[in-house]
């Protein structure tokens, strides 16, 4: 049972994603703080389950499949919520989703032909960049909710809105994600060769 702790944590991250979405779409400082708490909790457990699996040799094929899937589900859900509030554009999320679908298919094809696609270091950076972008958005949204809740007048939120801070962070994230997808394809183009090297 103990050796399944990493997978249990991963599954739990997926199970609480609907709660995350519901809280994200609500108004009020309390709901926004719940949203942040869930995301922080998910980020921490993602690190913990990976550490436990590697340290104690609890890695499983199921875990290797579910862990990145759980990340994608939560992160994509957060991006969709940001679309709902008009902070980012649909095309940005579309690029990220298409990239993930292509890389996932590439991995499946690599396994099919007996040439597994290894995770590139830059892919881990990609997840980190996406996570930072969501943290920026959540902190900004909570800051606005805090000012609204306590009826504090400030020009800072409007100024940051005018600067489109969240949109710019998302643009950088989208471009970085796209680059990682292109690098994956280039790195594994031998899979489509008649005589793969």
C-alpha cells in the first residue's frame, strides 16, 4: 500500500481539479483563496509524489502516465478559467493543448515502434513556466478580490490590467510551450525515417 502513495497523490490531484475549477469561477476573496490553496497543494504534492517514487523505487508505468496527465488537466483547467474571465485568448490555450496532444502522440508512436521518447529537460521547464504564469494570475486576481472585499480604492489593479500583465505572462508561456513542442519533434524526427538511427 505504501508504495502506491505517489499514485494516490497523483489521482487525488486529478479528483480535486473540478473543485479547483468551481472555486476559480466563483466571486469573492474566500473562493479565490481556496483556488490558490488547491493550486499550491497540487504543486507541492506533484513534487512530493515524484520525489517519493524516485527515492524509494516506487515508480510504475501507471504513475509515469498519470503524473504528467494530472499536471496537464489542472494547468489546462486554470487556463480555461482565465479565458472565461477574459484575461487570456483562446488561441493561447489551443496552442498549448495541441502541443500536448502532439507530444503525447509522439510518445505513443515511439513506444509502438520500440523507440521510447525520453522526457527533455526543457519540458520540465515548460511545466514550471506554465505554473508560474498561473501563480501570477492567481495572485493578481486575489489582490483585486481583496481590494474589492475591503472596499479599498487603488489604481494599481487598473494599471496592471492596462499593462495586460497576465496576458503577457501567458504569451511568454505559450511561445515557450510551442518551442518545446517543436524541439520534441525535431529531436525525434528519426521515428519517421524508414531506417531510424
